[in-house]
C-alpha cells in the first residue's frame, strides 16, 4: 500500500520534490506556527475531528452540525463498513509483520474484526480483506529480503526500520490546530517524510487531499519538522482483483489554506451552533440522511 512504484519514485524525485523546493511553503502555513494567524484556531473552547474538517460530502456542511452539535451518530453505509474493515486489515497486517507476530488472517479476522462489530461477516468484505492482507505481507516480505541481501551486516532492527519505514496508524494530538481526540494517521513514512491516507473508493476526488494536508500540518505542529508530500492511496476492487492507485502530491499553500478555511468554517458551525441548512441535493452515501429527512419533513 505504502511502497512507491518505479513510476511513483520518478514522479517524487523529478516532479514533486523539485517543485516543493523551488516553490516552497509560506512560513505562516507551516504547522509549527499554530499559535499565529492564519493557523491559530478562532475558538479556543471548541475542537472537532479531522474527518469533520476534511469531509465534503455535504455541500452546506450540515453533516458537522448534525453530527457534533446534535450528536447524531448516523447510519454507516456498506461502503463505510468495508472501508473500516480494510483500514483495520492494513493496520494489523503491517503491524503484525513488523512486530514478527505470525498471525493468520483467518484467526485474526474472526476474533478481532467480528467482535468489534466492524463487519457482520459479509463474505465479500472478508474476501477483499484477505486479498489486502496477503498483498501487504507479500510486499513486506519482499522488501525485507531485498534489503537483507544488500545489507548483510545490518542488525535486524535496522533492516526492518529502513525496509519498512512506516508509522502505521500513528497516534498524534491535533489540539494545537483545533482538532479533537487523538488522531490516527494511516501511515507516515519517516524516511521520506510522506503522509499517506487510504481511501477505499472507486472515485478519485480532489478533496481527499485535505486529509494528508491536515495530517502534515499536525505533524509540523507537534514535531516541528516540515512535511511537504502527501499521498492518497486508493484501494479498489474490480471483480476479484485488488487495484492500488496512488495520488502523490506537493502539500502546497493552496491546499493548506483550503484546509484552514474548512476548519474555520466548521469550528464556527459548532461553536455558534449554527444550522447551515439543507443543500439542493444530498449525497446518496451521506450517513445522516435519516436524521436530516426527519427534520426537513418537520420543518415543512
Ligand atoms: S443528508 Fe443532506 S443535508 Fe443532511 S448532512 Fe447529509 S448531505 Fe447534508
């Protein structure tokens, strides 16, 4: 998932990094300037989750009002349930490999995923999760063998740390930027300083870039190191085939400003309990359709 292909490497080295070095990022939009405008959150007493800042499913941002102000949980669609299972699978496959636990997919899936209620043993989701697990392990084994053969005198710890330089589901606080709870970053490649975010989606959407952008700002705010490259990892399924596409990009000023604008608008909705109203068209995948429909009918 997080290994760069030959083409990705070429794009990174010949397009994205040269552009990032030439254009640069405005100092005021580096996460370590969280205590100054424009990064400083307006509302000290209000915090919201990263998904609320980045999600663009609702054109009026009413999803934030319904979820946070009114406390609605929403009804997850099958796509959301599948996405949760795939995220959990990637996290566990990587971490068990890195920690040297030779867990089988079958035993883990039935004991952990099912008990968490993430999946009601949907056979298609299970089969897709198995494919993701097997691919992740195959990549990890291949990388480890390749690096071991080229560095025969390195320690095991050193080999793992360089062959698989990934912090998986890294926990980090986003409170300096007005975010709530401990965030989970799908993956941070600490050798190349790339933030990865997984999307289990057939669609490639521009706003998915807001997630790696937000995480890069958070990493900069906490660790005070620059993070200039983000990557959305698309996991797709066509019949029985698993397809991985990557959108690798420079986290430029425009993306950073967009993220800050979204955060400010949504913090305002929550802090002032503002109902932004209904859009003309609601997304079929919106989790809050039930709540909104009931309210809309009551208001008519
Ligand atoms: S149902 Fe419509 S108005 Fe309500 S949160 Fe979803 S997209 Fe927005």
